[in-house]
C-alpha cells in the first residue's frame, strides 16, 4: 500500500518540464486505487482510469517526485497478527536520541519510533510473536546503554490506522 502524504487544504501543483500541472481527479483516482491495492500493475491502473500505460506511468512518477506518493508497501492482514506493544522509553542522564536510536534501529521487531517531549523521550512500537518474546524484547531494550526506564503498553486492538 503506498504511503500517501496527508491531504492539504490547497491545490498541489506538480511540475512537468517548464509547465505546472494541477493534481486532478484522475491523480486522486490512481492514489485511491493504489491505497486499495499497491500491487496493481500500470496496465490495470491505466484501464481503470481510461488512459494509456505510459501516461499513467508519467502521472505516478510526477506524484512520487512531488512527494504525494512516498512509497509502496505491504500491510499485513489480520490473519496471525503478531503481538504489538508501545514501549515508553526514558533516557538515562547524559544520553539522547542519538545514543539510543542506533540500538533500536538494529532490532527488526522495532516498527516505529517517535521522539517526543515530556516525561517520556521515545515512543517505540514493537512486534513480537508471543508474550514471552515481547518480554524478552522489552528486557533487551531496557538493558541498552542510555535507557533508564521502559514502560510496556500492549496493543489490544487497532481501532483506526490511516498509515
């Protein structure tokens, strides 16, 4: 599924050579089709919007270059959902994001990290295959140099995800 930039309240102008092109209903339709199924071929997209394959390729390239489409990715279905949890991390005195992030980035179970202000320094979304694996991961992260405290909040259910 492509990651689409958040809608903006103004018209997005896409540059093509020296001319500017406005994002139109066909671009929006292409985006919607890709949000439903990022694996659609350019031929299938072209058929769905009534344009040639090469025209659709040019439009997709323009949308990518403008940052409207950031990437194409896979979203896992609910079958066999792994256990997810948010880990709330606090740095040890004298440590910062620059010290802890390389350690977190090396863990494939770490899905998303937000640096935040307040009593918590990092919000870390992790996935694990079982509660025991989550406990092991939590302990591993808690032992990282630069991490003072970890609070674990298991995700029961995702009720809205617009990513």
